């Protein structure tokens, strides 16, 4: 009987497309939809934030993501929280995931880190 991982990345990659003809905001997308100007194809400018990433976290394990700025740590967390979809590969998350997207959101300065974790966990159920 094998233990199933609670988080599993298999060949996960995430590519962001920064080409000039890709809308960078909702407003830009709406304006370009109704614009009468013909679109001119431009050079693609892709950024692979993650490429061919494999790991798993078993029940009871702790994992840390360590790396330089721009190395894909936040992207990996957003993929786990299902805020982003992977470009390639497969992500399996068993259980509930709750994300605190802003630093300090929902934290009380008069409590310890451990107390804040328990407080937020009890609020989330």
C-alpha cells in the first residue's frame, strides 16, 4: 500500500506570452476586439517561468521553495492554488488549498507566526 502525495507536479511547465498582439489587460482585450484597425502579426516574446518541473509532497511533509527573484517560486504556488493553469504537464492536488496572495493579508501583528497559522486555519475550516 503506497501513500499518495498531496501535491504532485509531473513535467510541469508554465509559459507566459508577452507578444505585442496579446492583450495584457481585460480593457486592452475589449478595445482590440472592437477596434477597426487590422492586426499586424509581431514577433513572439515568450517567457518560460517553469519548465519540466517534477516533485511531490507526501502527507505530513514540509517543502520550501527557495530561489532567486524571477525563478518561478510564486508561479509554482499559483499553479498549486489553481490560480494559473500549466502550459505543459500535470498537477495533482489532493485536499483543499487556500492562498494568501498579499503579504500580510489576514495576519495579526500581536500574534506569533504559529498563532496566525492556527487562527487562519480555524477561520478556513
